[in-house]
């Protein structure tokens, strides 16, 4: 055995080739606690915003954004100003944020606004007022929550069974 072969053998003996710590993997899915089910949907323990009883989180339809309860108000008059909208919606609670987008070409309001409240009850009151006929510049307003809960899904086994029955090819002789 030559000196070069002895050196390679000694070096290989010092290295643990089967050791997973020495293997460097790149790409998606390695070392992650997130797995995928048969439908290629990621399944894992994801962060969620949990409902808070003291802040009035009681509506199953609405979903809270990171900073508060956002409602979308539509049918806003094109000549309305931000102060006009703010004055109308301050009656229902403290408005944390108001976004009134303008059309770049004309400079007029696009017709909708995003209004953020701290409490869900305040947002719900504003939505109810719009449904009861709240107006701005003699134009009726419509409102709803900007973020909503996704619809409830059927159990996974039932979905698989239903899909399999629909996609089966006819038996060929």
C-alpha cells in the first residue's frame, strides 16, 4: 500500500460519511416541520390569530387583520374627501387607519375606502349602519369586512373519496 492510499484511508476513517450533520441540503422541504398531504397542500403547525374574548371577537364570518378590523366601504362619491369619510365613520368608534384611493388619471376617488377599527364591535356597527342606509354626499354606502374566514372544509377522507369516484375511468373489457 502506497503512502497516498494510507493517507486516504486514515482520512476516511476520521470522517463519518454516514453522519447526517455533514450533509448540507438545499431547497424546500429539508428540515421542516411542515409536510404535504396527498393534495400537495402544506400541513403543519402554522401561526394563527386566536379570537380574543375581551376585544369582542364573536363574528365567525370576519377575520382580524394583524393590526385591527378592516372594513371595505364601497359606493363612495368620487368627489368625497378623506375628511368627509372620516367624519362619517368616527361616529362608530376610533378609526385607526383610513385608505381612500384616488384614480391617477382623473384625481377623483376610486369609489371605495378601507377603514380600520381597533374593536370588532365598532366595525360591526359601521357595517350595520351602511346596511341601514348610511349616506355620504347623498350617495348610499355599502360595507363589509375586508378579511373573512375561509369556508369550512369537508373532512379529508370524504374529499379524497369524492374525488376518486368522480375521476374514475370507465372499465374497459
